[in-house]
């Protein structure tokens, strides 16, 4: 079982819709959870971090964490073409040990 | 905010030669830096963790004699790909751990290595 799993996609949504990205992880001791956005040929950029169960909202982005189900998700409201990218879920097993999922490629169509 | 500078951004080299990639933390001291490799349409794969002043810890399957990591100072880590082959062509990304914050991973801009 992979440490961090994501649906590779591609996920295609129309402009203005809600994009929902999902991630599961295997280590119940994981403490910190992150969503990175990566444009083609670029390095990842952090867009959300979440540490406790529940929802965390930042602008159009909402991260959801359910530690009991070992599940973390990212919702993007009012999706824009500029949101088209690969979204990487990352989990900190320990402070100095971050593992990434394979990423979900999102395409937002105008 | 914390910035990690990575150079070069791209490099083309001949098979059999060595290439050095630098990763610098510009406004903070990074006692721990990480080196990742990413093949097209695949995820980031951790290659090694480097700690200032000590030997790097390599992930399983990564050849330590081929991918030399040096972390001689608190602001600089280097990755040298020795005797490069076409299959080493990839996107290499470093990141640094900013102590004091749980989300303290800052990524460099990446290096696209093409071995011909």
C-alpha cells in the first residue's frame, strides 16, 4: 500500500464549478497534511496546510481532514482556468519526513 | 518569507559527465535539506535527506555513490550527479526545512537535467 494515494485523474471541471480532490494516507501517526499545486515544469507551491480534523478555508480553497478515515481532501470553489495544474497531497510522517502522493491533474475548461 | 534558491534551472550534459546542482537557503539556516527527483507525469520521489555537517541519508534504491550530496554549511547543499546517463534525465528539486514551523518545507525552483 502506498503511503499517500491520490486519484491521478485527469479531473476536468468547467469554469466556475467546484473541483474536489481526494487523498488517503496509510500512517495513522501522521501529524501534518498539505496540498501543493505544481504547474508543468515548475516546483510545487504550498496552497493549504491542515493539522486537525475538520475544515480549513482559505479563499476559494477548503481543506478537509478526517484522521479516523485517514482522508484529506481539497475543494476549489469557483474554479478558474488558472487553477489547471497537478495537485499534490503531502503528509508529514514526522517533521523531517514528508511523503507525496502521485498528484491529481486538474483541468478547468473555460 | 523563506526562500530557497536552486541553480541551475536547467542543464544539458553529455553522458558520462558529472553535474552539480546547488540549493541555497537565502534568509534562513537550513539544518536539513531534501532532494527529490520527479520523472514526467510522476510524483516527487525523495532521494535523500541531508543534514548539515553529516552524511546524507539515502532512500532505498538511490545510489549514494552516483548521487553525491554535500551539506557543508547551514545555507548550502549540493547534489552531484556523477557519470550521468540518459536515464538520469529528470527534474531535480530541493527543499529545506525551516525549523520552528510544522509547515516549514520550502522548495527550490527545480533543475531540469537532460543527459544526451
